[in-house]
């Protein structure tokens, strides 16, 4: 019989969400989906009888549903692709005796304060100074101790939501009340996991990179599969561009791999993939956060496979089944002679309003570097900018490959010129 792997929810972008289903088919594995809403997946890739709809924010109820699924037809592994379901995966793994990170490790990875505390206990040099914040008074104490500039953010968010930079201690009242307003549960249920919990930490210098990999279920080794240069906006730290492999000094990259391995061991996550976001300055790495799930932004579904020639998603499924991971995916093996340089770019609007025109799509694929281009808006859609909304500003997303960063940037520029989008403020009235 085919092995069955349970996927908790799917990625938001259709191009990304299909990759795990393609990978499951290649591995001759049956995917079973537990989703908050109908994922509308082609039945060539998932049997409709294997799709279950439930409120995965209600972990107790979701776990009972999974137990019923397992009793009727056992699953051999469980995975998720986003932060919000990491704890649920651990609870399912523990209840069914499947590979997966421990419940304590998942909570540490989901809660930024617990994550910092676990890493700093053994390797304080890998963390910025930080303090827990649950009130305006505690924010004042944290700023008095750590100083400015600093960053205030919720401990349980993801996707660069509600990150507020503080440059002057006179800003504390407005900063605190802004983050409280932005993290209301009625605005986004993700804040239900750790309500009214924040962290203040010193603002870190340097460039941003992410490190993708696995803690092997088979032998507990840490396998680093990707190291990605990342670019974020100054004001809200909104991510918009990535390159794979990282173009940093190879010796620095080796040191970063050693440092992130220490951080992962200190955090205690195991039997899963990981996505570590870091700040680097010369040979020094500091952890922004480490997630116990694969990286998004097309990094693990597209960029690492394009550059390495090995499917990260297939290895992730194999790891969930307790199988060995292909060592050819190790960054140290493929990065010196990658198949290509891969890049991802999000187009972001700087204007609010209603989309009145989308065009220019036919000419985009005249560029041979283009792997995927996906408009994220249709005519009639509204665009709202941060801090009111942290996802509405994205208008299109694309993946390209080339022989150099310059080659990729040229494609980015050309396609931005060809993509047509008109936004009307008048249409809001």
C-alpha cells in the first residue's frame, strides 16, 4: 500500500501550493489534506476523499479529526508549510507516534521570546539583547535597559507582520498602542496563539539571509540545503526579493552554517525542516527567528530546487516518513557550482485604491529567464497598505533564473516595465 502523508493546510499561492502535491506524486505517496477551507486542488493530485475541512486554529478539535482519519486509514507522516500549524503538527505527531518536533520545541519555535531565551541560554552571542513586553510599563523598562534603536513585535506572528521600529524613547506610547491595535485577534486569528505578548529587542545591523534545511528524522543530523540572500523594506521589514544561492563570502557562509547549527540544537527542534532568518555582518550571524517548517517566498518550492537540482519538497516529505535525505541537497556540495542563480521578486504597490486594469502579461514570457509569473490582483480588487494590511500591497510575484545576479536583475527590471497595473483612488469613493 502507498504511504499516506497528512498536510496541514497549503500555501496561499497556487504555484507554491501545488509543489508538495507534485512531489507526493513523484514519490508515490498519497497526500491527505486537512485545511481551514476548500483548497480547490485538481483531483489528479489529491483524491477528494482525502480532503478534510476543519478549523485548524482549534487544535483540540483538529486533533480529534486527525485521529479519526488515522483510525480509518493510517497516515505515516505529517507536515505543514506555515508557522500557525507547527504546534498542531507536533501534537498530531505525538498522538499518532509519527516523526515530528516535540511540542515544547514547536512552542519555542512559534514564540519569539521563548525562542530567544532557549538560544541565548547556550549561545547569547547569536541573539540581540531582548526583553518580554506585556504592557506599556514593561516596554519602558525594556527600552531603558536595551536602549534605542530597537524593534517591538508580537511573539507569535509571521510574514513580517506588525514589526515596529523605535528610534526615540518618546515614541513608546504610540508604538505600543499601534502594535496592540494591529495584533487584535478579530483582525487576524494568528494572534490567538499568544495574545498580548510582545518582545522588544535591539535593532540589528547587517544584511538579511535565510538558511533552509532539515533536522533528519533518520539520523538526527542537521542538513543545510539552502542559503538565501534576502531584501526587506526599511519601514516595515516587508520581504520582497531573494537570491539563491547566497552571494556572500564562501568562508563566511561556512561560519554561518556552524553558527545556525548551534542555534538549532539549542532550540531543540528535530525531525522536521527549518527556515532560519538571520542578520549577518562580516563573519557574525545573529538569529532573527527559526521556524520549524519550510521557508516560503518560493525559496524551498522553487529557488533551492532550481539552483541545486534537487527537490527540497521531496526531501521534506521523505524526512516526515523517517527516510534518509539525499545528501546531494547539502548546500556545501552544490553551491560552488549551482545549476543556475535563482531569484524571486514581489511587486509591491505604493498606492492604495482599486485595481482598474491589469495587462502586459503576454510579453512577460518573451524573457527566457522567466520561470513563473503570477499576477496577484484582478480588476476590481482593492489595495491597502501597511500598517492597515501587510499582504494586500503585493500585486504580482515572479521567479527567474540566470547566470548571474546582474542577469536576474535585468529580467526583473524588464518585466516590471512590461507588467501593466492601474490603481484608482477615485474608485474607492
